[in-house]
C-alpha cells in the first residue's frame, strides 16, 4: 500500500533529535508561553521576512480568528474569501461574529480570482458600506494567490488583508515568502503540514509591533501582564513542547519543500494520461506542493481504481463551503461559483510527503496512465 502521507517515515529520520528535545522540555518543567515559544516566534518570523513579528497561537484556525479580531472585525461584519478552501477558514470568520462572502477562483491556481474580488467588492460595498472589513486570500495546496492586484484592491477599498498561509510554509510570491504581504498572516502547524507539530499549533505574523502586542494579549485572556486584563481576550497559546519541536524541524523545511517540488516534477513528467490535468506553477511564484492535486473528469472512478491497486488518495475539498449544510443560511445557490464548483468535482490529491520514494511516485503515475476513465483500465 502506498500511503497518502506517512509521518512515521519523518519520525524515523528525527526520532533521536526530537526525543532529546521533548525530554529537555519536560525536565525544564515550563510548558506554556516560555522561552521556546518566544524563540520559535522570532526564528519563524525571520524565516519569512525582515521586520515581521510572530505570535504563537493554538491553531491555524485561531490564527485567522485572532487576526480578524485584531483587525477590528465585529459581530455583523463581512469578510471575503473563497468557497473551495477548508472549512476552518470560514469557521474563523464565524468565531469573530462575521459572515463570509465568497468569490470565485482562478482555475489554474485554485486561488482567489482578483477580477472576481473587485467585482464582488463593487457590488457589495453599496449594500454593506463599512461592514465589509476584510479579505482572506487562501494559498491553497501550497501556492500563493496573485497578491499584487489583491493588495491593490484592498487598499483601494480600505479593507484589511489576512493571508491564509496555512498550507504555504515557504511558498514564494515574486521572490518573497508569503506571510509578510498582508496586514496579518496565519500559518497552521497541524502535523501533516509542510512544517508540522506533534499536535495543533499556529502562528500569526504582522509587520506592526503594536498589532503584535495586541495579539499577544488576545491569545492570553487579554492580559497585558499577569492578572491585569486590558482587553477581552481568548485562550489560544502555542505550548512549549510544540514550539521546541517546530524549532527543531524548521531547519529542515527548505530541504523538505525542495523534495516536494522534486516529487511534483517527477509526477508531472511521468503522468501522461491525456484525461489528467496536472497542477500548474503560476509564473508569479514558487509552489511548495503541500498537496499535488490533479483533475480528472471521472475522479471518483480513478480514486476507486487507485485504491484497488493499493494507492491512497484524498479530495481537498469535496463540497464547496457555500453548499455545505452548515452554511445554508448564507443562501447561496448551486452554480453561484461555477469555476470552484467544477473543480471540486474533478480534483484528487495524490500521495505527497518528502519521504515518498521515487519508485512509489513512478508506480502511481504508471497506474494513472493505465486508467482510461472506465472500469477496465488499459494494461
């Protein structure tokens, strides 16, 4: 069986190093908001760019949520994002008391279409006025959205930009790493991410020292110092153990990302099935392939065939958010976002992790090449 992901292979490479780190944290006896969290915040911020501040939080979802709160989003406000993202992006909007508005995507990048963003803002600004507060471009699958026009549009209409970089640790846009372009950026350290913890974790990045200080209070009950609560806050803290693990793994991130890019190149070279649309790296940036996502007109048949042949696949994500039962109250109809809705019917994510072997990639590609869209693939 070729797994979709296998974190045990990564652990085999790092077990001795991480075992010592975990032991050291436990012996130190300080587990919440200690020296390792502060060190990781600083090191990760420097990895992303100059003059960026990091605030460790409990998850990527909370990173988006607290960024929204810090940016002034309140109950009854509206936030724009895309419908083909993971539900946690929109959960964060709900946590802040706001409602999501969606815009369609570019079919090649799977990310926000700037033209659709502008059209939506022009249409909704008349109705919502100052209640239209923020936009969240999502860097889906490890590739940046086209940020120059998105940032220009946001400035034109005076709305905040929160980068959802939860799948984009090391992704580049025009030779700079994502996470330093918007007002805030959110990263997740869920174990399967390109940089993953051994549990939940996240970080917020901002270029403003004042916003960084506000976010540090927001994550810790609104405390300016212990037992002195300046603002209403939350409990969303990256713990010492996860910070220490992330700090150790960060030095491998570029190596792992380069390996993912090599795997993606090998997939793209070896897959020759004319029914398959392979992922595109957009000219404006560097894709780090958190996921390698192809399209096939009989996606479900392909998945069933690959499963029978011992290859695990996934769909990220099968139902766009505006058609999820939980969001019926938004009153979006089917075909509201035709590009996103067509994509989710065809996409399938192939195995992708740095320890995936070349022979496994070639085997997967060989199987895909045999599949002609029927129950009787070519042999």
